[in-house]
C-alpha cells in the first residue's frame, strides 16, 4: 500500500464526518477592551500599539471619504475595509517589514500600517500620472514594491497559489522571510485555494494563508457555500497547522499571526489562519447588502466593532484619551480631503505608458499601434477625455513625452 501516512488498522467499519475535529476560536479581548480571565496578551509596546490604532483610524476615515467620493461621481468604484480592520492590520503588524503581503482587494489597512502615504492612495484611486500602476488598474488595486505588497489582481483567488510560489523562493533564498496571503471564505471555494495549500504543504514553504471569513461571498452566505465547520478544518487534509481566531480582536489576530510567522519561517512550513469577522459595509460600492442580510444582523456586529475594542484597550493602558481621538480623526479627515483634491488635479499618465513595461524595449508593432492611436485621437478629439484631447505634437516619435 502506497501512502504518506501510517494509519492504524481496524476491523469494525466506522465512518467519520469531521465532527471529531471542532476547532475553537482564539480570543483575548472582550468587547469592552478588557482581557479574558487567564488570557495572556502579546508583548506590544506603546509606540507599536498606537501605530496600529492610527492605521485603523486612517483606514476607516479613508473608506468613509472615498465611498462618499464615489457616490458623488468622483470615483468609479470603491471597496471598504470597514469592520475587518483588526484582521488586516493586526496580521500585517505581526509580520516583519520585508515579508511579502499578497492581498485580495480589501486590505488597504495593511498598506496604511506599512507607511503607504495618503497621496499614494489617492494617486492610485484616481489613476493619475503619479499612480504606481500608471492608471492601468481599477481603484483599490494598490501595490508597492518598496513596502513588499504585491499589486492586487481582480480575478478571485489568483494570489493564493502565487503566494505559495513566492514563499518557495523565500525558502530558497534563506533570508528568513515569509509570505502572507489574504482571501475571503468565498475565494476558498476556488480551485486555486486547494492547489495552493497542497503545493505549500508538499514543498514545505513559509506561507501564511489568512482567510477572513466575513460570512458572505458578496451576497452568498457561508451556509450556502459549504456545509463543514468553516474553512479551518480544510488544513487537516493538507497536514497543515491551523488556528481559528476572533477577527475583530486585534490582539488575538496579532498574536496568532506572530506565532504562525515564527513557525513558518523556522520550519519552512505553511499555516492556515481563519479569522472570524464581518464586513460592516457593502461588498463594494456596486453592492446593496440590504438585499441579502438584515439590519438587525448588521447592528449585532457593530457592537463588536474592532476599532472601538482596540480604542478601549488603549484607554485602559493610559495610552489614549478622548482628546487624542478627536485630534487624530480631525487631522486624518483633513489630510484625506486635501490629498484627494491634489490627486484630482494631476494629469493622467503619459499616453506612451500604454506600451511600456510589456517588454524591455518597446517592439516596433506596439510603437506602430501607439502612433496610430495618436493619429486617431487627433482626428476625433471629442470622442476622448479632456486629457487625451490635449495631445502635444511629438517631436521624438512614439518614445516621446506626450501626456494623455
């Protein structure tokens, strides 16, 4: 018999359905910010705790203002992190700065924690000439090479097997880094999820799979996606360590991720974390959650607000007060609004950037296509946005510096 395990032999038939493996939820803080009895809190100094909380506040302010901007027609699309800040920022804070993060699309809090500037957020959202992605992506599809945050891709779950591959490279380099990939429980229904976990386990790579289980894959509730006990038990099928954590308890998320990172890096092994949380906002600016969930359900989760829980804990440490809260929120709202106004005024990326970054040198075929596009814009200027209509005469051919 060929197998990867040595199983005991029995002579009485007995089927198993997985109920033998009930995975508990790891919690440290109650809703009022006080620790549970016998809970051992992670070591977190004041500076780091405040850095985490400021990133949480910034993410919520950014989400509020940008959704309003989308409703005003200033943005085409937006996705909020509201309600999931502890899961995203707590896990990012537990990593080393050079660990790679591969996000799904609602993890702007991780970038905020790592130092992505407010102008960088705005430039991406408006796709102007300073956008790192050169205006080629939808809003909220951030990326930062300097901050080790892989650019977000729209197709669901593609980042999960990519994380396994990247972690394999980290293992080979021997520099002691890992990859964290974030996805929803809906993405865990994709084949990419299973392929990624199997590859990570077989090839023994330092990757942390973080599933933020917020109960809904857009409008599809979890009970219509799977009948098992969530996502966590799937780790057993791949002989992988796993933990389930309260995703609204930032100290629990931080500690779970920190321990997972230590295990992954020291042993070159993958870990699965299932964070039980809830998105208080719609799936995106194109979604209306009132069609599939009740106000009563939403209010019950608002009582578990992760930002408030963190704030209450900080106040109990003597590290935060009401005046700090007001000053920080006023400052962040002002900075977000000012950055948005700056981003809106910046011109679009150069027209020639359409054909760069595809090959090391722009091939003749793409250069020819670019020249034909310029001719078309000059011939039909009214059919294009204002930026494209203001083409300057190109004296250097398709490699020049025209802006669209």
